[in-house]
C-alpha cells in the first residue's frame, strides 16, 4: 500500500511502508514516461537494499521521502518499523539517508541516537531546508508522530537533536475518523510539514498534527538551535474550520516557492490550499479539489521544483480496517500546476479578501 510520493525529472518515487508481512520493497519508482495505468514498481535503488528482513544498513520501513532539488538528493526517513498495521515491530533504529540522484548512491547516513528516540516512536515525515545552494549546510526536520516531537539533523555537524512541545500532540477531540463508511480512531501527532520561503534570513515551519484541526508555526531558527529552545516562538493558528465532527484532519502539507501551502483533508476527500501572505483563517482556505471516489483518502501532497502539485490517494482506511475491492482502481497519483490548482480560490494571488474573510471559526469545545 503506497503512502508517500516524490518527483525527480521523469521518475516518480513511491514509498511503501511495511504494513504487514510480505512487502517486497519499501521504496520504489515508476517512470513518468511509462504507462499511466498499472505500471510495475521498480525497487529503489535496487532489490538488495529493499530485502524484507534484511540488515539494518538497508531500507526497513519508509513512510515519506523528500527531494532536495537544489542539491539533487533524495532524503529518505526510515522509521525502522515493520508490521505497522499489526501493532508494529521496531526491527531497526530509525535513520535518515540521502541518495545522490545522479548516481543513486547513499551519500549521507545518520542513525538517530537513542536520546532522540522514545519507546513507541514512529518517524513518519520530514522537511529539508537547504538555502542558497549550500548543500553542506542542510537541516532536515523529522516528525515523530507517535511520541510527539521534531528531530533536527544538521549536515554540517552530522548530529541531531530533539524538540518537544504540546502543540505537537494529537487533539483528543479529533482522534475519531470516519471515511467511506469506516469508523476508526488514530492518535497521531505532528505529521504534516510546510516550509515557507526565506524571509529576513529565517524560514517558518508550519506543522499539523494528523489528529487535529489546527496548524502551528515555529521559526526554523528555533529548531536549528541545538542548545536552547524558546517555547514562546511556537504559534498556534486558528482552526481550519468546523468542530469536533467536522473532519478537518490534515496529514500532509507542502509549500510552493510562491508561498502557497497545499494540504490534504483526508476525511473530506479533498485537497486544500492557503496563501501564506494572508492570515491563516477559515475563509481564506481554498479547496483545490474534492472527489469521494478518485480522491478517496488523499494521503500525500508534494510540490516539485516547477511548482506542480502532486497528490497520492490510496483508500488507506479500507486497506487497514476493512478491505479493498481489487477489481477497482484504489491508488491514484494526480498532478496540476499551482496556477491551475488555485485558480478561483482565496489562494490565488489575484484574490481580493472580503471583510467576512477575517472572521475566525467559532469555538465549539
């Protein structure tokens, strides 16, 4: 069951967490120049590194990847966990790898030290921060969704450190999900990352707990400080909309170079957007697309170097808690250029905000 995607030139990268026994590979590619339907997945970088039950210097269980376009690197966050749908087994320590996409060779390997990992941790997403093409001074922010923390890795010091904050936790009032007739509960915390463009020599990291209805923000200068964390730098943003039963869960976030943030609404079968130059308010959130069939559970969102928006939908709850109809198309990947995706929405740079756009969502708790 694919979960994450990334795009580099004519290659689409697909992550395949090891939900249950019998997963032959955890990272694969398909050619964007190949067939558009049912194209076989090719293990990346090869079969040997994807071998199920293989040594820990290979790939164990991957949820998300991200490409550092400025440096031509594929960053892979390996949770080290297998049999996730059956309770989970920590087969290997979590680690971060970077592949040189010109050679498909590992150029960076960092095993997270014990002090950055908690019992029951699940490292599920990452954001890569490279500025001015300085590939030897990259920072990578990694989300621990199950134990509510963000770990920062520095290529310059080849070290990592952990930050925790209450805003990274799940909202107990948003842990109930219902989609496609499947009712379930998840308690995932910090998950989605949107990294804003550089402003005044700093960047803002927007993050969203999977089980929550809000986004939060922190300057990356706070996360990049290895010794001191100022909790006052964390900002809570207004609710995206609705209340306890409104199903506004967002588990994937991506920011374009123009400052447009795209995010999935997994239980609304929709993809939404926000122009970060405007206040983060419900009426200034735009809906890019919605479809209860083709966008059923849109699980990952990426924006490539040309500001094309990519979305993977996969009907994951049916796979985990019910069953898939194998005669139907269950997994789809969509793409649209940012300008087409946001046309006619409040995210369009030509949108003129109205007075009622600045009304916040009512408190419903």
